[in-house]
């Protein structure tokens, strides 16, 4: 906790000097206040009218294990929008939130296959391991979104018995790129190092979005060789790819991408972008800060928490939670 307070004090000092919009702030921001602000951002986002915002908030709750929000996420299991239900079911599974079990069982009977997949995933995490078979079966679905989601969840649940099926999907010439790339990431997440050549082809793609997916998959693989490949992506022509690489390297414990994140602020890169591009860059910047967590980077979190974009504020809230979690002392057995 001392480390967290030290970092947050650095944040306070910068925020005192510059404020969230370049003006002088009226007072320092305490660590507790930042955490409260981050929590309020997520609480508000979970109730937002925009389903995309609700999905992103649910993902933050799951990724940072903010169990205090689990009852709210449970309510979203019956949301009107499929992506929200999918995210909510995945989240309660990731958090091992047992009070949601009854609702999850009911979701196995809903018409939407993606919702059923997420419910099966959650129930498998809650002890019903036989539900994994539903995910494997879905790899053969005629719906490509269902196939991609099945691959995603199989990788996340750590089911190495599905490797053969995932490789089959990936190598099938009729498999759409979206499904093939998701299968590759799932294989990487399962720790199969033989997937490396496929991930490398993604990194050298002519398309920035494919390179970004390759970066995420390399991070999931997490080997020293994968980390070296990610370092090469810090020189990519596209800023978004560089920031994604910086985030993944930070997740692997490397500070190699620190300068790429600092450059966003020091050179005012985002100011030169369109509103849409600036939002995307600021989201990636906040996510990278949450993984790298050096004081000179976390000092920008108060500014990002005040951004006009809800997506940026959500990403910054996630970073605040990650800084706090990383500074907590390890539990003794």
C-alpha cells in the first residue's frame, strides 16, 4: 500500500500543478479520492443508456476484480442487449460470483447462442466443468460470431484439451479471419508456443487492426520471445499499434513502452487527431498506463479521469484500480 500511496502522491503533485485541463487546480487529489472517482465512473457506466458503455464497464469490473459491483453485474445478466448479457455472464464467471448461478442456469435456455455460451463459461468457472463441452461444440457453429466467442472463452478458461479443435478451426481455409485470429489468440493464451509463427504473421500484416490483434495475442503468449516481438512493434508506423504494444509489454513486466506513452502527452499528439481518433488513442494510453504504472505515467490519470469521453474515463478508472491492485502486498499462504 505504501507504494500505491507514493505513486498517487506523484499523481496529486502533477494534478495540483496542471489540473485536468491545463489550468491550476485548487487542491491536491488524494489517493482515496481518485479511487472513489474511479469507482463512481464505473458505477455510472454500468447504468449508462449506451450498451457499449455498459459492456466496457462490466469488462473493467471483471478484469480488476471489483467484486463490490458484482451484484450490479448480476442484474445485467438479463439486459435487453446481447453483448451486455455476454459480458455480464463472462464477468460473474471470472469473479467466481456464486450468487449468480441460478440466473446463469436460466440463461442456458435462452434463444441467443452467444448468451448461452457465456453462461456455460461462467458455470464452468463456478464448478460445472462439463459445461465446457458447449463451448467446444460452438466452434462448429455456422454463426461466425458464435465461433469467435467460443474460441475466446476456451482460451480464457484455460482448457488445453481444446487445443486440437482450436488449431482445426484456425487452419480451416473456410474460416473467416475474425475467427481464425481469435483462435490463434486463444491458443496463445493456453501457452502453446508453436503458435508463435502464426502470431508473427499477424504482426507483419499490412493492416493495423490485424497487427493490433497480433500484439494482444503475443501478450497472451507471454514468453520471452513474444516479448521481444512486442518490442519491435514499438516502432510501428501507427500510434495505436505502438500503444497496444506498450500495454502488453507492461503486462509482461517490461517498461520498454514507457516512452511511447509519454510521447502522447509530451508532443501533444492527440491534439492533432480527429475526435474519434483522439478518443481511441486516449483509451489505449490509459490502458497502457494501467499496465506500466510508473509514477511519471500515472501522474496523467487525473486528467484522463476527467476526459470528455466516457470510454476514456472508463479506461482511466481501470488504470487506477490496476495501480492499487499492483501495490497491494502479496497474501501469505
